[in-house]
């Protein structure tokens, strides 16, 4: 009974037999997946499948045998994880024997071996056995591409899981793979083969005597010459092959003696792609080579690189040549030398200097820049190289600067000097005496100060940049040098408008150097600026128009530019605030521009303070109370208003103060922000002015109660503060889907029915839907969720439409204005499905007298004419009439937008438009004579399209 049960377990069932016959003899593909599924579910075992295939596997017809092995291999590919070790042993022996079978059988055998190479239960030794069998029995390169790829996959799988076993083969494994890969042409297979070669080298497989053969079998593809066919489904790009081959060639110094001559040959060729690939490969090789590998090839490599930089017409070749020279020098610099070894770095650099330095002295300066680039590429590779080259080149360049009298030539030489000075910033020297620039310090400073006093603006600009680089060198500039430098920067900061670029550079340099030398700038620059500011106050008091527009502004800019160090901020900030307070005392003729200029300087100081928490808090607690005090004072009713008090309440000035307060608040820590809230919020809610300087005011500050219109305007300053706080007293409820957002938007929507506040409430929808710069931003701690505009549209537009229909005639435009703001900033894919129900309202919005509503609606309709022509065609009569009417609007922006919509109308189906063609052409003749050129331009464009409407080929 037991024997009978065992036989029954092994014997194939009738269902399995039928599936096998359908696949093998019936040439059906489906049964393979069914058999695999049954094996996974436990209905059959792999052994039963083999038994069912018995007659097929022994069939004298090769195609039948191949079909049977194909079924078994496809089942194994899906079920290899279920195999037991004993089953794996028998299957591998079976498949190895089948490698000697007819060539029609081999592809299916290889697929089965690929499945078995993935088995976790693979016993030790069988991976080596399989590979030996493949190396011996299969001529891989005679197989089709897909089967060659299968062989590479088998090797890859074994290298990943059986590395130590394969290494036991020694160099035989390398030799077998070389024979297998030799002659491969398919890019898909080459990518896998290159990875295998790279792993052979990087994982320290034995290459034995086959290093040159391995190099030859891969380098024959260099440089890669491959263009993917159109619509290539495999997505293999030329760059993929280039990088994969480069990783192989640059993976070992053992290839150097074969590769470097090849690279030199290809660099010297006339083919641009070969030059680039060779130089980039050389660059990669230098990361693994040492002096020993490079020694015999250095003269030839230098000659090739030098020629490409001196003579090439390609910027890419020049850049890659310089990068290769940099890497060569770095490679020679890092090699550890024996005491008796030759120092190749010195001799290599000496050759570079010999071939380049004489070009720096040529009167025509023809090759001066290529020579400088080569020298700088080498000098930037190491501290040793930098010292060697700089000590030889700097004296020469300093001499040439004095020999040439023309500013343009001097500028070129100074730019080269600047390049070498920048290289020294890369290296640090513990011993001050070792710093090579110390020897040239006096000459360099003298040269820079000469450049700063030269009348040539371009030379001044290079001089300023060079001064900054010199200042960045530790302990290089003396106190006397710094005093002279500050004096020059002060002078350059007050240049007139024709030297604006130089003045801007001087301000930027002042900020950079003030960070490094705060004492020097506090001692020598800030007092001068304070004195200049005082003179500006006198000029303003006298009403001197010629002065206040230039030097006053330049002084403010200079004060903010140098406020890059906490100690300097504590001097400049009080100066700026004191200046603003002086203007408030009524002694000066201070206009809007002057006050805005001070606020802009304050904002720049606030931005610089954000890098330092201490400076940030100092600015906030010093500047914000002062600004609030001035604003509150200006909002108080008095018999005699000063000019400034009127100015402080103007929109432009309030906007500038809003920016200062917002910037000063954004980076506060939560604790400090809470301290500030405890003062500022009670100021606006309760009129508590105790924390303000000079807090004696003639009446209470009550902006939310019955305060004057001036007091109500100052709510914008509270907004600037509150909207910049950290998220725990934050806003942006709408933008982050907060549950309270509906309450707030309902209040906003309720205001649309107010005749006085309705227009402003409608503009609030624009604020919520657009990307603002001051509020509701991530920089101001707002949490902005994706698709918030779509969510806002879905939640609120139905209520807007309902409110419009229920509203009285005098406030209907408010609803249209709010709706147009929402729709205009909504992604078009969201708007298009809702267009049929909303289009009538949009058309009605065009009849609104508010130019903002008209412009917003036109901006919304124009893309819809292009993206939803079928829906828009139903309203073409209304669209033509309204667009033509608006083309005569008093607003130039509306006229332009209307004409652009008339142009877009021509994208609607031609039969719909043809009845309107004569009318439109006549009507568009009028804007051709518009007084504004931009309007005339749009009219010509639109009328031309209507003229062509319906003509052949249009």
C-alpha cells in the first residue's frame, strides 16, 4: 500500500499530462503559466512536471525536445524559490547535459539555468560547474541577442551570490568570460558585460596573465560610436554606454600601460566626440593612478592637453582639457614618494611653466588667457602645485601690470592675478610664515589701490573683486591697508549713476569685508557715513533737490550694505532710525521717496540680521517699536501736521514699513515672538502704548474702534507682524484646509454685500488664490497644501454664484469681481468641466464697469477660447460684441486684453466665425490708430488673423 501511494504521488495526473501535451504538441503558450500556478499552489511538484515531460524530453525531434525543456524552464523561472536542494542538484545535472544537445534546444536550456542561478538552495560547487559547462559547450557569440543576454544574467546572478566559489576558479573564470564576450555588439548586452568586467576588477577577481586580453576585449569599443534608433523601446542612450565603459577603463592602474597610449591617440584625432571622451576618461583614470603609471606618458599627455587648449575651437574640449590637467597634477601631488624617488610633480610643473610663462609676456597678449588657464588648472590641484606656480607667475604678472599702461591690458593682467589669488583660498596654512602670498602682499595691495583709482570702470570692478579676495586671506592685510581699502570703498560707494555697476560692486565688497573686519569698518566707515547722513539731513532741511536724490540715497545704501556683523548693526541701525525720527520733527522737506529709501535700507539690514538670532532679536526690539511709534504719532489728529506725518500714512510708505516689520519678525524664535506679541497685540486691541518710545500721544490709539481713518490704515502694520509669526500664532487656515477656514471665508463672502467694503473684500479672493510675496507664504510660516486652489473653488464658488443671484444690483459687481479672481487663478483642467455653468456669469462680468473685473475676466477667457472651442462657440455672438466694445476701453490694459481675446477667437471653428468677419474687420480698424503702440500692435495681429479667416491654407 505504501509503495502504491508513493508511485501515485510521483505519477503525473491526467490534467497535468493534458497541459503538457497542449504546450509541447499543440504549440499553445497558456499552459505554461497554468502549470506554474499549479506548482505554486501545491497541486503538482516539479518532479511530477519532469515525469509528465518524459517522452517529450526524449523525443528524437529537436524541436519537440526544445519545446519540452522550454515548458520546464518557464515553470522554474516562476517557481525556483520552492525548489529543495536535492531537486536543484538533479535539475542542474540535467540541464548541464542538455548543453550538449542540438542548437535549437540551447536557448531553453539557458533559460532553465538562469532560473536555477536564482535558487537560494543551490548547493556549493554547482555554480562553478554550470559556468564551466557553459564555457566549454556553448559558443555564446553565435547565439541570438536574447540568449546571449541570458548567459550574462547567469554570470551576474552567480557573481552576486557565489562570489567566493567563482574566485576559486582563479584566472580561468576571467579567461572564460573574455572568450564569451569577445565580439559582442548589442548595446543591451554590452551594458551588462561592462558591469561584469567592472565587478571582476573592483571585487578583486584574479585576472592572471589576461590583463591585456581583458583590456582589449573592452577597449575595442572606445570611443563609443552608437546612435539609438528612433523610437528605441529599450531606452539605451549613448551616454549610458560611455559611462559604463569609462567605469571599466578607469577601474584599475593595471590598464594604464595600454590605455594611456590609446587616449593620447584619440585626443590627437580630428573627431570631437573622441577628444571629449578621451579627456574625460583620462580625468577619471587620474583618480586611481599614481606616479608610476603616469611617468612614461607625462610629456605626451601634456603636449596633447596643451595643444587642445591653445588651438581648439571648442569650449567643451578646452574645459575637459583643463580638467584633465588639473587631475593629472592632483594625481602627481598625492603620490607618496620614497626618499630616493624622483619628484615628478616638480618636473611636470616646470614643463608647464616653461611652455606657458613666455606667453604672459608677449606684447600682443594673444595666448595670454590660454596660458593662464593652463597654469591655474594645474595650480588649483594642490597646495604644493599652487605654491610652485604662484611663486613663479606672480612676480611676472606684477611686472607686466606696470609695463602696460593701457587700462584694458591692465584689467586682463589683474584678472589673471585674481584667478591665482582665488586658488590660494582653497588651502590653509597653519604657519603664517608659510603663506606664499605674504611675500607679495605690499605689491598686490599697491596694484589693487592703483586699479581702484583708475578712471576705467572695468578695471575698477576687477580691483574691487581682487580686494575682497585679498581680504579673505587670513592676516594678510594690515590695519593701514584696511584703512586705505575702507577709504576707497567709501569713495566708490558715492559714484554717480554712470558708474552704477562699480558702486554696486563696492557696496557688496563692503558687506563681505565688514563681516571679516568689523572693527575697521566701525572705526573708519560708519563715522563717515554718519557724517554724510547728517549733511544729508541739512540738505533736506534746506530743500536742496540736487543733493537729496543722490548722496542721501547712496549713504543709506552704504549703511545697509555694511550691516553684516552684529557689532556693526548696533551702530548702523540707530543711525537709520535716528535719521527717520529727525525727518519726523518737521525740519526737513522729506518726501515719499526719501522715507521709502530709509525703510528699504532698514529692510536690507533686517534681512542680513536673519543669519544671527541675536542680531535678529536686537533689530526687532529696536526697530519695530520705533516704526510703530512714528506711525502712531502720524495717525494722531493735530492742528499742524508735519509733511512727514502725511507721508507716513501714504500707501507706498506703509507698504515699505510692512516689509520691514514682516522681515524683522519672520525669523524670531517662538519664545521671543511671544514676548513681542505681548506688546504689539495690546497696542492695537487696547491702545497700550507703554512699550513705544516717546509714548506721549494726544489721544488714544484705537484703530479697531472709532479711531480716525489714519489709525485704521495702521492695521496693515499689525498684519505684517501677525502674518510673519511662527505657526503657533499663524494664519493660512485656508491654505492648509483648517476647519476654521470655512468660517473665515464665509465672513469674507458676507462682506461682498457691503456697498463700501465689498470691492476690498472681492480683492481678498485674489489674495487667497494668488502667490503673494508678503503674506500667506511659506517664508512667513504659512503651510500651503497642494491643490488648495481646487479645494477653495469647490467649496466656495457655488456660494459666490448663489450670492450673486440674490444680491442687489449695486453690489452684484463685487461678486463678479471675487468670482473672476478665483477663476482666473484656477488651473484650467479644473475650470473646463465647470465652464458651461459659469460662462454666463463670466460674460456678465465683462459688462461690469470695474476695469479690474474686466481685465481679470478677459485673462480668464483668453485661454478658454483655445482650450474649450466647442463650448465657447455657443456664445460667439456675445463674445464678439463684448470684446469689440472693450477694445475701446479707457484702460490700456483692458484694450490690449480685449484685442488678444479677439485674436484668440480665430481659433474657434471657422464656419461659426465667418458671418462676423466683415463686422470685426471694420471694428478693428479703429484701434489701429490707438495712441498706445502696444495696443496698435495687438490690433494689427488680431485684424490680420481675421483677414485670413476662411482663406485657403489658413
